[in-house]
C-alpha cells in the first residue's frame, strides 16, 4: 500500500508539472524571460517526480533517497517563497505542490534513515 501511495504522489507531482507548464505558457507566453524561469521550475519538478519514482523501486538505495529528500526540501522552500510573494499561505498552486512534496519527503526520509542493509536479502 505504501509503495502505491509513494508512486501515486510522484506521478501527481509530474502531472502537476505538466499543469504548471501549460499555465506558464498561458500566463507568460509573451514574456520570454519569465517563461524561461517558469519552465525551469517545471523541469525541476518533472525530474523530482522521476527521481522519486526511481527511488520507490529501490528501497535499499539510501543515497538516492537523500538526493530526493534534498531536492524536495529545496522545492518546498520555493513553494513557501512563492506563497509569500503571492501574499497568501493558501495559494492553491503552492499548497498542492507543498503537500505532494511533503508526502514524498516522508517516504524519502523513511528510506534514507533505514538501517544499513535494508531490505534484508532473500
């Protein structure tokens, strides 16, 4: 069950990046500089989602889990900063990305903090 939730969160993060990409073209299509930065955030989120999908299939890879955790914490910082700039902590886009990322962070830390040699061979 946990593995399915983990993967679902990663897929939802990737789908959210797709929505972010479409919204970025809609909002910033006439502003190439701003559009480029918005699309770079989409790329970051797609990569985070892909790394977390990979991590979910490698329960013994603590290094990958730490990389995922670090990336998710950085992205969560961006979400909080965006909400602060938007003027509301309930900004829906930031809140959704923050919740998805927090769930994936919990799974990443669970893997990263497991004892050496987990899962047991056999």
